[in-house]
């Protein structure tokens, strides 16, 4: 945990440069046509063409769970935009992603915080790991993925803190985050480049997350960008699924704000971390449900998504990367992932990570076993070119981000414990510090495993220390 003297609360005062930039930003209004709650489907209070989205039997089964321990909407409220509904009409994977199902709460085993994120939260709304800080800036999205592992934030549940107290997660506030960054970086600078208590380097990158920051107005996003830039953050990432839920959000006023930000703060780089799970979220289909060839190469995109992606592509000073979990019934499909990786790269979106699910409460209906997820990704990358296969399969250990680097099909002769083959994990980044990067852990295979603990009795070699039980 990061230990720093508590700071006195002072209201944030923007600089003149910030004020000038913020005064120039226009916030537009959007009509996402969002439907919130199952009740609207049950009582027919949705537009006519949406009325059959849930069958009578589905609504009945969900209603029967209401108020019980298995209440599906208490776990994750139902929310969908018109744009996403139109895509879902012709896509089973998208329906699984966005439609509530009784199976979600059949097995509620799991941990509230398997990655022990709260251990790295020195300030409300901030997770500080190594040189990166993640901030929760908003607690909702335009639509809700049923598999979301931020459901405690979105459904406003209370979580246990490392000090034993229990409270709902709060949102990051500009004044608190700016003060924390300033103080952390001051201490680091005065101590030869490392924090004397935590060993961490300068905080130079912040990921704006939630929820989805793109539900905020341009002015609010701009205020975060400017404040983080003023305090010396070099790269700002913004995690969003809005390109799938409501691509028209990426309109001229938004790109105008980005351009003005770049002119005012050219030293700060923007990295958009987008979230497509399946090509049905951005490709057009014909009446038979097939993707359509684009004359001249590639496949045809949904017009509004294509327009937004093209706008991003014109700005060389920002990057767009896709990352997504591999989820049962949605994208545990090598062919879909192959098409997605190829089309994204062709349109200047880098394939960054695919994630294994977490051993989180209410996630059993969505978890694909770790070794199966590796096989699906590996299979999907057969036939792709080198530049299309940059994505790695990642699983988040509390010690840091870990890659599922390899799973052998054959027994590993001469390796005790490797009779059914082995899994090789590689530590990509430590949560507290960097020196362990590249260290590996070798495990005997367990095809059913969905989390590290399922390998506790199969550790063959643990250079990375993923199974030593020691907290960093
Ligand atoms: S977009 Fe992300 S944060 Fe929002 S519901 Fe989906 S997974 Fe959760």
C-alpha cells in the first residue's frame, strides 16, 4: 500500500491556461435513447420494436428472482442504448452481453475483490500501481455489460477496505488526485527517483475509468485532461466502450475539444483504450447475417462507428487500443476474434489485451477457463499477420499484470507435475514495482481452472512468486 501523509482538502483552482482551454470547450447534448430497468420491458413501456427483446418466459423467470439473493438486477442493473439494441437484434453474442439472464446468479461464489485492488487505493477513487494510476471518474456507462466486474461500482455496492471498514466506492475528485500526484512526485524527486516507502517511481500515466468517462460532458472530460496535464502527467488513458454503445458520442464537438487540448498541452499524449468484445459490435451484416465485403478490401463497418474511428485515425498524437475479456457465450469464438483483430488493426486500432475473467462474485456464468481462453486466442491468431497478433492474454494477479504465455498440449516429460502438460505465466508488470517483470511461473495443467487458486496444488516452478502468498 502506498503510504503518504494525508493532505488537507483544498478546492482545486485551475490555472489561467486551463481556464482559457475550458472556456473554449463546447458540451453537446446527446439522445442515446437509453432503456433502464427490466420493468420497462415487463410493462411494455419500451418502443414497439423493443417489446419482444425479452420473451414472456424470460421476463417471468427474472421476475421470480426479484427480491431474493439471486435478484439479477440487484447484481447489475439493466441498461441498453437504442444503437446497441439495433445491433443486438441480429446478434446472439450481443444479446448475451446485454440481456439479463437468471443464470447470472445461479452461482454466487467468488471474491468481492480478487485482484485486491483496494490494497492499492491511497486516495478515494484512485488505484495506484507502479507508474500508473487508475481513477474512477464516473459510476455508470451508456449500457451495462452483464459480465462487468465493476458491478460493485455500477450497482453501488459496499466493499470492504483493507482497514476493515465497509463503504461504497467513491469517485475520484480533481483536487484530491492533483494533490496526491503532486505530493507523490515531489517525494520521489527528492529521493533520487523512488518513493522511500513504496519504491514506486514518478506517477506519469493516469487511466480515466469508471464506469465510462465518455458519459461525461466534454467540459468534464476536458477538466480532467487539463488538471492532469498541469500536474505533469505525461500520458492520459481513457477507457471506454462508448464506440460500441453509442458511437455518435464521438462527434465534432468532442474532436474539437481533443484538438484544442492538444494545442494547449502538446506534451501530454492521449491513449484511448476502447472495448469491443465481438465484431458484431462494429461490422455490418447482410440479411443472411454475414459480414459484407468492403469494395477494395476488408469488411463493411457500421457507419457511425467507422466515422468515429476514422476521426481518431487522423490524429497522429493519440493512440487507440482495444482490450476485452474473453467471455462465455459472447466471444469464446476463435473465428469472431480473428475477424475482430484483423479489422481493428486495419483501421488503426491496436489489439492490446484480451483478459481472463476474474474469480469475482456472480461471474461464474461468464468465466471461460484460463487454458481454454489461451487456446481460443491462440487459435484466433492462426492465419493473422504478425502486426495483427499483438494482443496477449492477461490475468490480473494482485502482484501485477500477468500474461498467460503458453499452454502445452503434450505432457512435459521429466517435469514432475507436468504429466498433463504445463501452463507458463509471465509477470508483465509488478503492482508495486518493476524489477520482477519477465519472471515466470510454471504450473501443471488444470483445464477447469478459472483463477490462480485453482493451481495451488500444481505449482512446478514459481520464479515470479505468484503463489508465495507474500503481498508486495
Ligand atoms: S462498459 Fe465496462 S464498466 Fe461499463 S458495464 Fe461494460 S464492462 Fe462494465
